[in-house]
C-alpha cells in the first residue's frame, strides 16, 4: 500500500494499523469492486481472478492476439495494489483472449439524470440565493456571489477573538472594487470597556486592518496605499507600495493623545536620492477651539468640524520635527548627517526654539559629533539691545567634536546655522504636505466606503450592457460614425505632412489650404492611387504567370511519363485531369479579376480626381 498523504510504502501485513478496508481498485481501463469490504486489509486477496473477492464492473474489450507486454504492465498499475503478484495477475487477465461468445458481466444503464443546463445568470449566482453559510465548531464562513452584495464582499469569516473569547473577529474579503480593497479585519471593542461621553464618534471596533491591491491612484498619480491599520484613540498606520511612489514613502504612523487629539506623526522612506529614512513631527495639545477642531478633523475624518480650517492659515504647526538619514559612503563620517531636529515652542511662550544636527558614529567610537544651535530671539527687548550695541549677537551654540579634531570655525558654524534654518522651512513644508495627503486619503477612504464603486471586466457581457434609451443609443452611434469618418479622412495623411497650426489637433476636415498646398495634396493623392493600382495589377499578373508556369511544368511531366502511365493504369491520368480542371478554373478567375481591375482602374482614378475637385479644402486650386 502507498499512503497518498506521505508517499510511504506500507506492507500488506502492517496495513491493518493504517486502514480499515479496501472498497475498490481501478486504473484507466478497469474497475474492480471488493465483494468483502468488511474484511481486514491483510486478509484481502490480491488475485483479481478470485471471483469470491473481486468483481469487474466494466466489460473488457476484445484484444488482438499479439499483446504488448509493456502496455499490459502499465494497465496493471491499479490504485492500492503494489505487490508483484497483483501486477502479474492483472497482466494475465488482460492478455487473455475472450472467446466468440464473450458477453459483458454487468450492463451499465444510461443515466436517468437529465443534462444540467445553466444560464449565465445562474452560473454567476454561484450559490442558491447568491449566498452560502457554513457553521464550524469555532467559526462561521459565509460565501457570496460576485456583485451580489452592496459592498462587493465575496467571503466573510467570523472567528473568536484570541484576547476576548466573548467577542468575535470578522474577516471580510472583497472583489471587483474600484478602491482596490481586498480584505478587512475588524476586532470589536471589549464588552467590559467603558467609553467616555466625549468619544461618541469613536467607532465601535478596537482594531480595523485593511489590505489593498496595487493600482490606487489619486489625481493621475499613484497613491500606493497598501495597508490601513486603525486603533481608535491610540494610533493609525498607513503602509504604502513605496516603489510605486515618487517620494518613496513606505509608512505613516499617527499616534494620538486621546480619542480627539493628534500627538505624533512618523514617516518612513526607502531608497530616496537624499537618503532620507525617517521624518517625525510632534504636536502639542490644542490651546484654542480652532486647534481642537483641527485635531478632531484629523483624528476623526467623519467629523465636519475642522474640515475647512485644516488647510487654511494659520496651519496646525508641530512643536518638534526631526529627520533621520542613512549613511552616505561618499561623505566623511564626521560630516555625514544622521539626524536633524528642530523645536518650535508655542507662540504664547517666552522660550526660543533650537536647531540641532547629529552626525553618524565614526568607526569604533562611542561618541559622535553634533551641533546644537539656539534660535535667535524674536522679542522686542532683544531687538532693541542689538540695535543699541550695533552688533549682531549670535545665539549660543553647543559643539561636540571628536577627540583630536579641531572645532569648527565661526564661519562654518554660521553656514551650518543658515543651512539648518533653510532645512527647517523645508521640513515644515513637507510635514504640511504629507498631513494634507494623509487627510485626503482618509476622506477618500470614507467616500469609498459610503459609495462603493465596482470594476467590470471587459468580458463581463451581463453587466456591460448599455442602459441608455434607443434615441440616446442612436445618437451615440451617429457621433461615433462622425468621429470614425473624421479619423478616416482620405486627405489626412497628406495634410499632416504640411505645416498646419497646432489648434487643428488632428481634425483636418475644416482646414483651408492655399493654392500650393492644394496642388501638392492633389498630386500626392493621385500619384499614390496610381501606384497602388499598378502594384495590384502586377500582383495579379505575377499570380497568373506562376499558375501558367506550373501548368506547363505539370503537362510536360505528364506527357513525358505518358507511356509509363499507360502501363501503370489510369490513376495518374485521373489526377492530371483533376489538376487541369482546377488550374483552368484558377487561371480563368485570375484573368477575369485582372480584366476587371484594368477596367475599374481608370474609373477609380477619375472618381478620385472628381472628389478632389469637389473638396472644399482644395477650393484655392479649383476656384470654387
């Protein structure tokens, strides 16, 4: 015996520990039924000629006297029989030649079941009523036909939550959605948890995880959303197909103070030319009602408050921004930037911000160089003091250098301060841009959930049928015909070669040509038609010449072998007569086509000349 699941060989004397019985054995030609299915496997006889043990179901056809031993050996490969005796027995059975009074042992009647016929609508429904539910001990699985559900779900799996056995996880699979949503996981809130009255708009789930296929676009550019993970009141993560994005954004993670306040945003990048690896922005708690509305709009996109203020001045500004970079081998390590950090305290405080730059660790070092610049104060007192002293007071700076490396000069520090000031403006602009993009993604996601749009295949004939009326369809066909006529303009190839204004945009039906242009278009059109007619006539004449040469060659060969053909019989004469008949018919057809072509060539040339004379675009040449 051979176990299909493992492929291991099991001896017949040990098969009782693995199997309870053998119902039948078969191959591609014969089927044997075990007449003693209750017998243990080790007691079953492998001799298929044993009528008390086996019965053949299908009748054996008569075989020729010469039997190929190899084919008989192949026929003996019955399922479940591995012993040499069984193979020899089956070979003997197949090699026997039945007598003339052979009759089948069992007559198999025709099936009483009528042929099953399904319409395309029934086939698309997949299940009775369009759905099917299967109950398991710890799960429930529901299947849905394509396009049968409003949200285009095709499968739903409900299982117990591993953290809370009283709650259930819901896994939903989708198809044919325009937003490329493929799968969604929803874990509900714990029943014991209490929600604050301020969190009325918080969703009822503890975690939602969505997976998207490739191809999500926004304003003719790839948005690249791959995964969306949302834990209400805690954090929200968006993962992207970073190879399809121009900026290389791989992940965006938003951490919340609470159910209505944004705390920190973190972005991760891959393979950027500037080697940017991570950007982080920290936000303060809201101090005004407007800031609270903006925070609430970012955290809860379904809330109307703050939708207008989020992109209006003054913007929601972070109090800290940092960027990290990967190592650039082409730059010395003591000058290769690892991290830049900017702190921007709130406007109503008296503290000033800071700018810092940290470089990569040198090899075998526990410290690394860094710079910490204090921003210039914008208070009136400091401005007056600087004006009185008539000297620009540089804010303090903290410098960390490597042992044995001289400290940077004041000019170098001034250049670094200026570079950091410019980078701060760039970072703030990028943080705003990415915040707006994330907000647009959230808004679009909510719109896609509210109005699910489907994608139809070009081969779906059931749902691609037009819904317009007959009049609208006739108008649509007429417009398509006019566009087709415009595309098939017989003068378009010749006019396109000239210097035509760009506003024409390929529509040459309303173009007016001058005298020289009209003459050039006319001559080129007539010359091309003439060459095409001559070439077609040459092709017909060459086919006629080849047919005549073949006929002359076959006729000469038949006349040369005439005496041999008379001795062998009339077979060659009949074949030659049939060939002569077919060749004569082909030459007659070719001759008629050539004569007709010569007759119509002059007519086609005259028709084109008349059409050119009546074309309004050539009025400058013909004077009409």
